[in-house]
DNA sequence: TATGAATGAGCGTTCATTCAT
DNA sequence: TATGAATGAACGCTCATTCAT
C-alpha cells in the first residue's frame, strides 16, 4: 500500500469517526445508523465495513475514546482518603455510563471480558479502568482483610448496580451518588 | 363482560402462553417468534396483539413465571446458616438468569424497577425476590452492622456481577458459584 | 318487539349516529373508525352491526343527511336564469363533495346508481338531486336541442370533473367555481 | 455509480415489473400482492421497497405503461371526422379504465394532476393523453366556438362520467359506448 | 480500497367483520 | 338485541451486513 493510499484510508476512517461522533452528540448512541454515518461521511456503505468489522466495532471505539478521556482525569488521583472521595471521582464515568441505556449495555457486556485482549479497543480501556482502580485502592487505606482485586471487583459490582437502578425513572442522578456512597461505605469500611 | 366470554379470553391467553412456553423449552427464549406462537396456539396474529402489547410483554410474563417457580423453591428456606448455603440456594435462579443472554438482559432491565407496581408482572416477581431475600437474611446471622435491606442489595449486586462475568466465554458455570462465594463471604462476613 | 325494546333500539341507533357525527365533525369522514364510534356511543362492537349493515351504510346515512340538507336549500330555487346562478346555487353541494376525497369517492361510486332504488338512503338522495336538477333545468331556458335529462347529465359530468380537478393541490376553491362556469357556459349555451 | 451496478439495478427493476405484470395479466390489478411479486421476481422484499416507495407506486407505473401503449395506438390517428370515430378510437382506453374499479380510481385520482410533473410517470402519461386529444380535436372540425382545450376537457368529463356509470351493474360495455356517443354529439356538435 | 445494490427474517399494525353466548 | 373476543390477510418497514464489480 502506497503512502498516499494509506493516508487516504486514514482520512476516510477519520471522516467516518467524525460523522459518527456528530450523530452521537446530537442524537445519542442508540440513534446511530450506519446509513447516516456513511452519508454524512460522503462514503459508500461498503466502505464502512472495510474500515470497521461491524457497527459494534465503531461503537466500541467511540465509547472507548470517551471512557479513556474520563480515565485520563481519574488517573490524576493516586489514592482515595475517603469513600466520598472515591465516589466523587467515580461520578464522571458513572454519569456517562448511566447517560444512555445503550452505553450501559455495552459496558456490562464487555466488562466480563476484562482479561481478554482480543476483543478490541474498548476491552483494553475497561482493563485499564480495572487496573487503575485496583492501584488506587491499594494506595488507599480501606479494609485490608481481602485482596485489592476483590475490593476492586466489589466496587465495580456496586457501581453497576447503582447505575442499573438509576435507569428506573424513580431514581435521579443524585440518588446514584448517595446510593453508591452507602454501598461503598458498607463494602470498604465494614464494622 | 359475560362470564363465558371472560373465560374464553382467559383460555386463549393460556393457549398463547402454553404455545410460547413449548417453543422456549425446546428452542430457548431467543428463538421465540410471534408467528410460531400464534400458529402453535391456533390463533390469529391479531389476537396475539390484543392479549400482549408486544413480544417483549409476553417474554416478561414467561420469564416472570419461571422466576416465580424458582422463588417458590427458594421460599422453602427461611434462613441461611452459611454463605455456602446461601449460594447453594441461589444457584437455580442464577443458573436460569445466566442460561441465556436474553434472560439476563430482561432481568437487569427490570431489576431497576423494584417496588414499582405498574411495570407489570415481572416487576412484581422481582420485588418478591427482593423481599424474600431480605427476610431470609434477617433470619440469618451474618454481619449486623448494616441494615438488612442494604445487605440484600449487596447480595444482588454481587450476584448480577457474577452472572455478567459468566457470559464471558472464559468463565464456566462452576466459576459463577465459586466467584459468588468469594464475593459474599467478603460482603456478609467481613473482618 | 315490545314498545320499550323498540324505543331502546332507536335510542341506541341515534347514539351511534351522534357519536359518528361527532367524530366526523372533529376529524373528518376518512378518520372514522367503527371502534371509536362504539366506544363514544358506549355500546359494544357487535351492536354496531345489528344497526347498520356495514360501515359504509353508516357513512351513506351521514353523507345522505348532509346532502339532503343541502338539497333542501337548493330546492328553494325553481329555475336558473343564468349559468352563473346555476353555479352559484350548486356551490354548497360541490364544496361539500370536494371537502374530502372520501366524500367524493362515495359520491362518484354511487352516482352511477341513480335509478337503482335498493342501494340505500344515499342513492335516494342522489336520485332526488338528479330529478331536482332536471326539473330546474326544464324550467330554465338553456339550449333546447337536447333532452333535459341529457342536459342534466352533462351538468353533473362537468361538476364532477371540476371537483376532481379541485383535489389537485394547484386548484383552489375559487378555481372550482370559475372552471365550472366556463364548462357550463359551453355546455348550456353553445354557439 | 458504476455502469455495471447501474445496469444491475435496472435489471432488478425490470424483473420486479415483469413479475408484477405477469400477475396482473393472469389475476388482475386488484389481486396483486407485494409478497407474490418479490417471490416471482426472485428478489428480497427489502429490494422491492428500495425500488418503489410502496405498492401504489408500482401500480402507477404499470397502469401508466399500459395507458402509454394504448396512447401509442391512439396517436396513429391525427384527427376525427365524426363523433363515432372519436368514440371508436377512445374505446380501447376507456375499456381499460373501466375494466377494473382499481384502475378507474387511480386514473381519477391522478387525472386531477395534469401538467404537474413531479407526481410520477403516470401523471406524465395522463398529460400526454390530454395533449394528444387536444391536438386531434384541433385537427378535427367540431364546434369552433370554444377553445380546443375546453373542448378536450369536456370530452374527458363525459368519458369519465360514462365510465363511472359503467360500474353500475345495470350498464354494460355497449352502454358505455352508446352513452358516450350521445354525450359527445351534444358536446361536440350542438345545435 | 471503494462502491452501492441486494439481502432477509420478522415485527407490529390495521380494522371491518363475524359469531358464539 | 347486545356483547366483545377473535379473525386474518397483507403491508410497510427495519437496517446491519454481504458481495460482485
């Protein structure tokens, strides 16, 4: 593949990603249609599939990019002094996940794939999240009777549960935070 | 509405449910087609939609019934002496939920609706599950520093997480059980 | 059938007609659904069909009533001095017919049935229209070289054509009148 | 769009039209089912709707083609010496229009759209009919006191009326012709 | 690599009408 | 007479994905 061809390919790919991003910003992830993406990118339908394995692959990249940006922020904190601090720092990510059912489903679907490398970019991102959380918890002084990995899995379990409950019309955004705080206090500082 | 007419409607409804149940037993939930249901029930397609809002509504009822049956079993136990006993008794339900991605999705979607009456039968069922678990935990002697409701929500969080992980090809059924045991020991008997 | 029963039947019938009329007034003929009629009349679906052969029968009555009222007005004129006068007097009826495609279709469908008695109320009404027009024309002094019946059929042909053209978005209500005037001058006063 | 692709699309379109035509020839327009068309054309259902907006759009094309063929015949005549000749030459088209209620309805619905280009092929065809008739009449020597366009519209009005009446069970095909002859003599040769 | 026509299974809907009670 | 559950044949549509050029 010549240099020019390579550049063209890259440009097309970015056009597709940009078009998809624009749609998501205005209409949400759920509403994204391959048809619209290719039209907005001024590219043929088939071209889409020569750049991305399938629609999910595109979604993973888009969601992965977003989460990566959020993790960049989260990474600035090396440890948590209190549960409140942990919750506070988790909110941007959780708010994103709870912003749309579609995102939550992707997240949940792939969070079971933590240790699997070949699933794609988003799995890497989620793995990064898992490791980051474990590291931060190991630098913090919560309960010491269980492994950091277990501690981390617990935090994730409660986070997911809190987000799931937030999809019920009765639970507002504030609820998510309060609920998670209660959960994590009981989990991280028992007794 | 005359008594006879009422009975007729009920009968048709049961025919529909029975036909759907038969399909699910042999081919799974995912494979259920409205077309097949009405043919097997010897009923017109229009009739289906006068009984159920859409296919999902039927699915909810079917899944709800199945869970109800499992809860009937679970209800025979009034308390758990050990985490192992709790896990052991939870397995039938968890195995069902993890038996098909479709079921898990329905379960997760509706488990956010606890205590909401107007969502339909399955919400009632999930509420029943929540209450049953809380009662059983209150009769058991696990950690006493937090409310029974919180204890119950934690159990559910970990259960869902364990099931979610079980959908990753790497984790087998045995894993689900072991993983949950580890989780719940850390949750129910900290320190 | 007892007197009381008879009265009840009549009352139900009027309830149905009233309910239908209300729907038509607010949503038009096209939008009328048997379902809505029976609900508004607080009557069962089947009852509708014991009062009217089918939905069309109801429509015919409703449209027939409306046309009859218009003919009552038209009847006050015994002859036309000019084409303009004929057109002017025809407009209420033509405006009604052109007010909705549905009405036009019914009108056209049944206007072929002029001499047939057993088609229903509306046929009688259309027959009345035909006779009325013929009488009025015979009292007028338009071309005398052809029979009054033929003269009348021509007027009706042109009227229908003018209404048909009015359904094209390009032709407004005023057009209908102007167009018809040109037609009828050429038809009624040739040479 | 590549030449080959373009040809392929055209070929598919013709397959669809051919399949539909075959059905119509054997069973009539009324009996045409989209399902049957796609099966006979060995094409997916989705393909149908990417070629035609809906079933009606296909019907319009088919009816338009048929009328076009009839107009090709009619075009061979440049003028009419007598009303009988005009009627005689009009019969193929009128017989087609009166052969099925469905066709008449389409014809009537669209004949209001004369001179409107964007309605579709059939409108173009009807426009062609209108122009052809006007030209033929202008070459003939019927009444000269009115414009050729008006003369033509009158012929069409009477034709439509004659066809409409032919749908009444009482009027046979012969009637249509006779009736039209009477109408047109009075219209074209008054006095 | 790019193109875009074609795929295809199934859902939800419509709604006048019938018929057993 | 009144009831209302049941009928049933299409239609339109969805939309990610494939494949021949």
